[in-house]
C-alpha cells in the first residue's frame, strides 16, 4: 500500500511539471489508466496545456507523413470500401424512402432490401443522406416497435387473472429496472404470469424475452427446451443463460428446472402494473380496515 501511495504522489508531481502520460509512464511502472485517474485533479498551466497540444499535433503530422510514405512505396494500401459497384438508382431511392420517410434505421433498411447493413450505410455516406441524431433515432426505433394493448373490457375470469398477475409481480418481479422482469422456478406461476401478460396486458410476442438461471451440472439445452415448450416462447427469444458454478447445496433446495426470468421491455407496461398493484393494495387495505 505504501508503494502505491508513493507511486501516486510521484505521478502527480510529474504531471504538475507538465509531463505527458507517455513520459510519466516511462518513469513510473504503473498502468496508463492509473495515471489518468490519479492526475484527474492536477491542474496544468495554460503554457503546459499549449505545449502538450503542440506535441500531439506534431506527433499526428509525423504519423500521417509516415503513412503517406508507406503508401507511396506500395507497402501500405488503402482498404477497398466495396462501394465501387455501380449504384442502382432505384435502390438509392428505396433507401431514401425507407430511411427518411418511413423513419427506419439503416439496419432495418438493409433487412427490407436484403443487403448488408454496411452497404446501406456506405451508400448513405456517399450520396449525402444525413444520419439521424441519437435521440431522433431512438424515437424512430421506438415508434415502430410493437406496443402492448391492455384489454379494455374484462370478464370476471379476466379480472381474477389481472389481480393474480399483478400480485405475483409485486411479490416476485423486479421493481427498480423499469423493465417488466418476473422471476420464478415454479412453472405454474410462470404460466399464470404469462397468461396475464398475453390475455390482460395484450403484449407483443416478438418482444418477450426469457433468461434462464441454472447450475453447471444441469443440461442447459434440455432446460431451454422445457421452458420454451412450457411458456410458448421460441428458443430464439431466450437470451444467454446464467450458469452458476457448483457450490455446496446447504439448504437442499436446488431448482430442478432452473430459474426463469420472463422479461418485457416497456416502461409504460411496467408503470401500468405498478399502478394496478397500488390500486389493489389500497382497495384491500380499505376492506381489511373497515
């Protein structure tokens, strides 16, 4: 610990003298990330910052000159961008329409046209089709995602299912992730919760995800098959499982079919289930107190 403190102090002193990270690294045998962290609050004078900026500019010019010399000698060649293929004007117009008018992302455009995403991206750059900013793209992507449609008129059985599903989520669901995430190892409860999502909440099957939690000595493929058949969620919608290394099973409560997370990424559905839970608890509270 003392050696680390000494190294930290030395690094800060050298940085205060105006040395670059590379120069400090040559004198103190620590990682560059540690130097960056330790020097975060070290203030440089305007003259020191200017000197470091000039050194970076010189290094950049020297690097570009070396690359140019290597290319001139035939040692280094530019990578082909693959965009020298004659462009079909009809294809370009389709890209403009799908990206600008239909507000699809360039990957979705590529899927629609049956081409690689890099081709769509390259053609957009070459022909001056401006890409959307991050917030604009997020809005466009979310706009085209399937939504959920809660059932408006509930039968008595539907109402029972709504209450059961809501209370199950209050007991076993994630509360802080802002994503609907119900976890259980009992296939019966998983079945009830999925019926709640499908029949009452009106979710889109395409956005359902399943995440398996299993032990290292269990057959993950077999468990995926079991849960896929039991839930009706395709195997393609199962994300990478979490496999726990074997530990002493002190409680003897090992899950024979693993633990399953049922997830649906929609903050509005999460908020709706939370609101239903509050209403049900308030109603029960009035009943119990009265």
